[in-house]
């Protein structure tokens, strides 16, 4: 087991690393978005790829995104987030061992599946 002075040194090191990581995170979150970045609405939590950035003389830039339904299924229209947005990482990079959500092709293939059957259930007596 480490002695007290080693533990104090370890705590000091971790505090310094935490302060550096917090400063890096604050800088990354405050940077201006660019076309192609991913952003999420702070109001609705919709997210997508940035398609347009309108810089303003005062305040945050206004951002327009193409919303994503899943990381592999982008929407067809655009959505203005104005100044209610936050930058996020690419959602498709979060998939490590294959997609955890269905891909766009899988979703489209399931659109014709029967979800509920309205016919009366058949019993063995009725079928004989």
C-alpha cells in the first residue's frame, strides 16, 4: 500500500490532470461549429450533421442540421437550431462491435412487417 506522501502526490497529479481536462473540454464545447460537425438541440435532443452555420456579431452562431433518426439514417430535411445547440461526437463512432441500433436498410426492410393481426385467433376446434 502506498504511503501518505505518495498518495498526496497522486492526488495532486490527478487534480492537475482534471483541471487540464476540464479546460480542454470547455474549449472544445465553446469552439465555433463547422459544416460537417455533429450538433444536438439542447431543447429537443434532436441531433444531426451541421449543414449551415450563420455567424452573428454578438451571441452564439445559428446552426442548421440534417437530423438523424439513427446514426446510419439521416433525415431528408434540415432543422434550424438557432443558438440552442451543443456539439457532440459522431454518433456512428460510438458503435464499437457493430451497430447497436438498426441500420437504415434494416429499418426500411421492416416497414412492411405485420405488427398486429386483426383476424380472429384460430382454435384447434375451429380448424377441424
